[in-house]
């Protein structure tokens, strides 16, 4: 039985200051058990791993971003957290490529021990400049709601300063999936962002149904980012120039 699945849902962004702004889009994501990549490649029509198809998943879109194993990349980085890596299971929540294209503003790695207990989360954040920063957290509680916070270390939006804090709230995925990010500056909350979804099995039938509901989803995501940025600019919100360049950074958080 395949553990990987589909989540159909929506993305919401709400900005609170200096002017209010709101948008909501329908999307679907895949939660991929990385141990099942070969099985998914062989069993699901219209879907391929590391090669072009109507819907596909490329390892080079994540981790080291050079096509190498993202499972090995996760394990390598978890060594710095003194986590027992024996018999761990890694699942990745992300958008798939559609017709060869994807942009993932946020991908989330869920790491489980041999007893299926969630032991670590990696938040992999990308911007439209081709850069990436991954925040790595240990999970040390039994609750299905995991909460993490850290300082912002990566330029994402050209309309939000770097001197901010993130507060992540995320459900251990089951029948429902929910990721919430609240962003704060010194004066209070700037932004609320969320993604939610309901679970479907990952098979050929459900995958094509999700695709037909959102045939150009990945293109829509990048167009929507620029369209919403244009509306923020029209509202007179200050444009903030990116001060430094990175490619792929990682921070080990508390």
C-alpha cells in the first residue's frame, strides 16, 4: 500500500500592515514518502520521477538541488541535530511539476522514527530569485500540532523587511493537512499565510482528477506571486531591495 498521498485545498495570504491585502487560491499538493519514489514512478500513470511527464517530481527541485538524493541530504543535515537516523521515514509536502514547471515557495519535510513518531521538521523556503533557505527543527512532543518559531534569515518578499520573526504552526499530516505561518516585526503581526488540504489516495485516478481541477496550477502560482506583488506596489507599499545573495543555506534551529 502506498503511503504517499494528495492534499486538495487552498492557500491564503493576509497582510495586516502598512496596508491590508488578502488573496486565496485553490491548489493541490503531494505528500511523498521518499522511500516510494521508484514505486510511484512505475505505478502511477501521467506521473514520473526525475523525468518529464504531465505531472512529475524532480529531486533537483529540493535539498542540494543538484539532482542528488534528497533522502541523503536530509540525513546528512539531521546529523547536526544528534537524531538517530536508523530506520527513519521521510515525507515531503510539496507541489509537483506540471508540464515540467514548478515553483515551491514552501516545502516541508516530515521525519519519522521507526515507530512512526514525528521527530523533525524541515521548512524549505524558496524565493523568486532562485534562492533557498531551510530551517531545521527537532520535534519533541506527542501532539499533532507542532509549533516552531525562529528569526527570519532569508529574503522572500520584496515588501517585508528582514528584521522579523516566524511562528510556524503545522499539523502532523493525516486526513487533513495544515501549515500556518505568522510573521511579526517589532510592532506586531505583518502577515498570516496558510495552506490546508484534505487527503486523497495517490493513484492515477485521483491524480488526474486533481490535475483537471488545477491544470495550470504551478504556472498560476508564479503568476499570482507577481500579480499580488504588483497590487502591493500599486497600494504604495515600500519596495525593499535584497541586500545579499545566497543559493542554498541551512540553519539548525532550537
